[in-house]
C-alpha cells in the first residue's frame, strides 16, 4: 500500500528527514557517526539511530524521506526471522529509527555474498568480468556469462573494512589471512554461515516474489566471545533486490532487471557521469521521492505488511522516545 504522496512531499521540507543529530544527543553515550548511522555507546550496550542519509560510491549524498524507518524496520524483521540461523546483536527497538543492541567488537571483514553477475561500481563483479577477468576474489568464473545472469553458485567475496572516508576492498580470502584480519578457520566458519543465511534470505524473498541478488554481512564479537551479526541485514542499503516475475523478460530483452533498492540511486549517479570521483551531483526532489517509494515498496514486499511511517519531525520524536 503506497504511502500518501503528500506525506512523502511533506518530508522533503526542512526538518522532515533526519540528517544529523544535535549535540545534546551526546548525553546518550559516546558517539560515533557512520555514513548512515549514529552510534551511542554506554557500557555493554549501543544505541543505533538510523538516519535518512543515503550514500553511494562511499559518498553521503543527502537524505531520502523515511529511509531510516524503512531500514530499521527491515533490519529488525530480518534479525527476528534469522535469529536461530545466525545470532545477532539486537535487543530492542525503542523508536522507528533506533535500535538498542549489544556492544560488540567489529570483525574487520565484510562477508559479501553474490548470486548474480551484476553491479555498476568500478569494483563490482560485473565490471571485472566485462574487463576480461575470470577470477574474482579467488573464485573462477566461466566464459560466456551475461550481465545480470545468475552465477553457477552463490559465492562469498569478502571485503576489507576501510577506515571512515576510505574505500573498502574486495579481496580473495588469502589476502585477509596475509593481513591478519581473520584466521583461515574462522573465515571457513563464517563463509559457511553466510552462505546458509543468504540461501535462507533468497528463499524467504522468493516467497514474496523477490530475488535477493547479493548482500553484505557485518560481524562482531560480544564480550563473552560469541560471533553475531551486527549493523543491518538484507536491507535495500546492504542488498540488491529484483522482481522475480520481471527478471526473465529483462534478461531476454537485454534490459536491467526491475529493482527496488539503492541501485536506483547508483544508476542515476552513473547516468550523470558520477562514479565516486569529484563532486557528486545533488539529488533532485524527484530522485529522492522515487528512491523513497522504492525503499518503502521493499519493506512492504518483504514483510508482507503496510509501511506506516511516523510523520513527526524525527529529531523531536527521538528526543521523546530515547530519553524516556
């Protein structure tokens, strides 16, 4: 059920989206600001506030109406749905844009799982394949594959976690071992868990008429040493989704599959000639609104529930919900 257009447009007005949290929120704990999330740590707990900021090519580009509420709600949905398969850090959801989680020590590796030969960034598997590479992050790829085609099997192509402001690197697992980022035994365990989790995500998405194309999992250790999922899971920011019913025709006609994720923003940037270098173009209101519609549709498709946004000014609402 689409969100009322007037409600979306009202969120474009100043204060209607959450870009930054004022300094008085620092009383919630020690703050760390990521590209999209504001984190506040106290003792063994962390409060994560998911802003409406959107990033692509490692650059923050602006805000999308209700994006934070969509991401937070979808992450909570998937954390609950997959908790038995892979434990996670979630404790509670005190606000549509906030989650209380266990404080964890991040593992400096992202487990990127890919099921299809796709992507528009210069470091994507498709760009590498298009350039003639037939070995990607340690995986041999056969000749004759087409853009957006399903890979022979799902693969894990790990990525390093770069410091803020720098770029992550997709590498073979041997590079991780050489750098001492993770042990071979631990990687083998995490790889197997990531593939099981991704397969379950694909299965559940298929039940909702969607294809889970690829994703990334971030991991951390709790104080007692347990390895858990952190950050987010299977959201439109961390994953690509295509419509299952439109995929065969898109492949037959040589078109990009119809998607409902952040890829829309990436492709728009590429059309403007931006791939991460120089100053990014400003997102128009039309692009922000269309991105919002796609994020919301992802939520409704995956959860099977109508997305009911909280339209209150986000900073004022968060002051109420978090300080209580």
